[in-house]
C-alpha cells in the first residue's frame, strides 16, 4: 500500500513540475527566427513614378519614360552594406502595374521601355548584385494593378500568381515577399477580389523558406503605421481569424502592439521612408532624415523588438542620391559608437527565482548585475531568447549606486531586443525583475551603454 501512495505522490509532483515546464505558447518558425536577426534593411521604391514625380502612378504612363541613365545596383548594395543594412526589398511592381522585369504576363514592363533598348531586367541586376554583396533579396509586388486589362476579373488572380512564379523561378532565392494590401480600381473601373489563399499556397509550394509580409502575415505583419514606429508593448503574436490584408485588417492599434495571447507568431516590421515620399522627388533632396532622426527610429523599431525596413529610393539616374547615402553612413556611425562598449560586460551576475502564485508559478525572476565600481550609463539593452516564444509580460529595471536605488524603469514586452534609454546615471548595480511571464522566461542578455546624451529618448 505504502508503495502505491509513494508512486501516487511521485506522479502528482512530476505532473505539476511538467506543467511548470510545458510552454504551449506560439513559437517562431525557422525562417521567422532568421528574419528576426535581420534587424535593418532597405526598401527601394523605383519605377515610372521616379520619372513622373508621382507617388501613385495611374497605370497609363508611357513605358518609354522609364529610362534610368546610370543605373547601378552595385552602388545600391555598396551603400546598403556600408549602412549596415542586411538586405534589399525592391518594388518589382507598384500600383501602376509597371514590371521591373520582362514579365510574360504584362505588356507594361521594362521590356517596353527605353532602358537598355528593352533588354534590361532590374530584378536580375539587383538579385545578382545582392548575391555578390552578401545581402538578402526581397520583392515587393502590389496586387493592385492600375494597368492590367484583366484586373477586376477572376483571371487576374492567375496573372498575379504567374507573375510571382516568374519571380521565384528566375530571381530566387527570395528572402521576403511583400504584399501591399491596397485594393483600388483598375483600368476598367473595377476592384479586384484578391484570392489570398491561392497567393499564399503559390509561395509556400514554390519557396517554403520565403517569409511573406502583409498587414496580417502569414509570416510578418505591418506595424500599423508608415512612420517606422513599433508599440512600446509589442507582441510577436497576432490573431488572424476573420481578418485579411487591406481594409479587412485588424485595427492599426492591434497591429502596432500585437495580441498578448495571439495564436500565431507574426512579428511586426516597421516600414518608413528616409524622405517624405516613397519614390524619389528632387524637391525632397533637402528633406532627407538626419542620422539622429534615423537613430531615433532605430530605437523605436529594432529597439522595440521589430525590424526596420527603411526606404531609400533611387533617383532618375538609377542611383542613390548622396544626401541619402551621407545620412545612412552617419546613422551607421551613431549605432557603432552607441553600442560599442557594454559597460556591464564585467559585472558579476546572479539569478534568483521566487515561487509564487501568479500565472507562471515561478514567475518572479531577478537577475542582479553587480559592478566593482559605478559606471555611467544611459541605456540598457535586453534580449529574450525567442526560440522559446515571447513570454515576458512585465519587467522592472532597478538602477542603484552602492545600495541606493536611483531609478526604476518599468516595461512590458522584451522580445528579440528591447533598448531602454534614460538620462545618464552613475550605476553600480542593475537588477532586472521579471514580474510576470506567460511561462518560464528566457532573458538571454542584459547590456549597458553610454551613448551620446543627445540620442537618448525618454
Ligand atoms: C503603401 C503604398 O500605397 C505606398 O505607395 C508604399 O508603397 C507603401 C510602402 O505601401 O500601401
């Protein structure tokens, strides 16, 4: 009898131990996990609009207007590399329908233009240059097409699918595919009913490792604004049942913050332009964002666990303008200087877990970092090991100097990376308290920095 009682209690305690360990929260897929490491990359809007000075072409532009005089995709890649960007996503087809590759499924393409007497192919030039420079290559393709005669009929969905097949077969590997949710009228005045399921199946069948962006994923979601700003609470999770890209997307607030208990891993990407417009306009040459403004966007995107997709539009020559490249080099310098020296590198680290009754039974986890001498810092960088999911719901950072608390900073989510800045303080002890988590949290690193005080966001 005693034997059975012991076995019974063993079973009970093993079960509750296992409950503590089981994590049923959504996890990133392999391609998504790699996407999280991309941090920052270029968006490039290029097409007839570059020559007509428009943002949304009408679709009836003469193909011959597209004629960059000095196009050099290697220049784009060189600048991307120097700026520390890890990839380039190009507008293969914007709303005007013009294709930057000689598609068999359209008569409004680079083949009909004057560029290289119709023999040019910018997707080929850029995908080759990206390979040469070790950059990931991504493609934006707008389902909305203001030129295609079939737009507004069921046949157009096949046109769109065939165009994607051409892109994947001829210019791959495609790292990220970007679907714009915009859905306006085509040349016959009709709107298209997009067959999103068919579009997704096409990509999954032909290139399962491509990450697909739209307002609602399936892999990456829009952040809910075009200013490059993620929520201070930013879950990599989203509920998508009943939603679709475009007007059927969740509210921009939901896209900005994600859903704490969302069923799908769909992290946010922050798209924003280095200039006021998405396409190049000479009158905006003096309105390029400064290195400091770009750094501030970095803190509000990458520093909130999202990725930064920064648009750098080539001009009519087919080159990145020097105002933009100078700002980008300055931006890189600010990142390098700011995150060069981890002042907590030599701190002694101790972890403590308190049992308690909250959602995760051992939720309160404190990490102490103790320095021999106080150091000046104005930035803490935290990272969650997201291969186990995104689990931290609430966290306090306590900064002390020889036992006296100077400052307490409370945040919600951490995710891939969380950068917290504050006016500089002399600190000898940092304790990070995870107050609430969805399962056993995995905080993988705590770093401290002293950056130029002008760059601090409060
Ligand atoms: C929007 C488009 O309408 C803009 O022209 C731009 O391409 C932006 C990135 O997405 O939906």
